[in-house]
C-alpha cells in the first residue's frame, strides 16, 4: 500500500546519514501522514534487542523520552520479538501486553497505540510508534503504512551505519598512515640518538677524548627529533582546507554536548564546494550562536547540524527538537542571530530562523561558494 506523503519523503530520509535524525524524521512523517496524536522512534541499543526511545513528536510531557524497552515489555517489546506490527485500542486496559510503561502512557493520555519493528534482512534497528489519545482502533491500512515506513527507515538507518563505518575506516586508515610517518621520521631519528648516546657513554667510560663530539652529535639528533615531532604534530592538528569547516563544527557540537548534556550531531551531505576564510568563519560563528540559543531557550533533547551543497554554495541548518520554536531573527531572544544575519548578508548569503510544526526550531543559512555570489534576498 502506498500512502501519499511517505514515498515522496524517502529520499530525504536516506540523506540524513544519522540514526537519531532518521528516527525523528520518520516520527514526524507518522505524526503528519497517519494523523497520529503522538509518534515516536526507538533505537536498538543492545544485542538482546533492548530499545531506547530517542525521538518523540507530539508529546505533552517528558515521560516517553529516554524510555528503555526490553524484549517482550509493553507493546514495543512485543513487536520487536515478533518482528511484526502490534496494535491495541486501549493500551492500559489491554490484556495482550505487559504494563511496564503504563505510567508514561497515562501521563501522555494515550489509548490506541501501534508499534512496528524497523527491520531489514532480519536485522532489527529499532521501533516506530503511532498513538492516539482516543480509543479509535487502527485500521489494516494504518498498520500497512506504519510497517512500510518502518522498512524505509531501516534502509535509512543501514545507510547511516554504513556511512559511520566508512568514516571510522577512513579515520583508522589515516591513523595507520600517520603512524608509519612517525616511525619513519621521528622513530628513525630517536634510534640514531640512542646509538649516539650509547657511543658517548662507552667513550666516557674509556676516557676517550671523543666524548664531547659524540654528545654534540646526540644534541643535534635531539633537536632534529624535536623538530620532526613538532612538524608531525602540526600536521595531525591541522585539518585539510576542504574539511576545516566540518572539523570545526564537529568540535563545536562536542563542546555543546559536554557543556549541556544535549546530544548534538554533525551531518555532512556529500562534498562541499570551496569557501573562502570569511564565509567559513561566518558559518561557524552562526552555528555557535544557534547552538547558544538552543542552550538558552529551547529545552531540547537533541540538535542536528547539517552541511550540504545548495544553489552553488554551502547550506547549513541547525535544527532542534525543543519547545522554543517560535523564536525569530527579530525576537529579543534572537539578538545574537540577528547580528549573525547581518554578517551572513555581508558575504552575500542569507539566513532564516523558523519554528517547526512539531516543535523546536531550525536556523537555515546559505553562503555562496568561493567563485559564486548571490545577493541576499530583500
């Protein structure tokens, strides 16, 4: 069964390259297309198919966020074990499931609940939930639609896992290459230094006149090793020009998480066109300001920073799932973003700040590439 609105969003789902972001987007689609009062996505976090709810759309409380669902527990645990869609008309009164999570369900005022396993090639990735605050039962069409979206979400999560694996392989490959460079340069010099110092000690013990000369050679080798080590360390620290922006934003996301405890992920979609230093700096400062606003005002559980090629330049979004999605560039709380908007416009770009229908806010920025220029919209 094809449900309008689902298949058309599949390509966007695939492009996220992040498990949590894919689950949240899927929950948003369930909430909108199936007309659910609440939708949620859970991620598999253990080999025994234990799940954790990481994305909730349409929630009134925090009761479901972070909920851990083990096999057979509640409706989701049952769907995970059976590998098929499960549904009840009134969750807290159903005799077909366990009632480990009745407190959270009651807190949200939920009755009719449906859960579909996110499965691909017999591998379980997570769960998708749809829920109503009435006892109107789910139809066979609803079940089919949720299961279809769950299968598409499984593909998106598999792609995200593959992208992460490729990134990790690339990192370890680079580490091996750098290890060989250190071995061939600094390691070789230190070996020569050891030989020189051993010769100096032997000469000193024998009372030879060559001791000072050998020590001078050892000192020269020490200086050479220090210089080589400094150069290699600099090369490790210095990101390639085409990766500098992503590396900097990744560091900002990590700093944000360590400061707030709120998950922050960076997603880079494909190769980016070259940017000059000024535009790169504007994007990074805008991202920092957007993250600061999330920290101050949003009460979010997660933030996703995305970089992508768009209209001959680089686009960036900072999207959160908080509760302060009505902030605008002209809001008193958005003074920092308003200042950032001026900076973006000076380099020929544009910026907007909007609230998401399902909660949270999104800051969108575009700047032209190094050889392109597009005037800011009036």
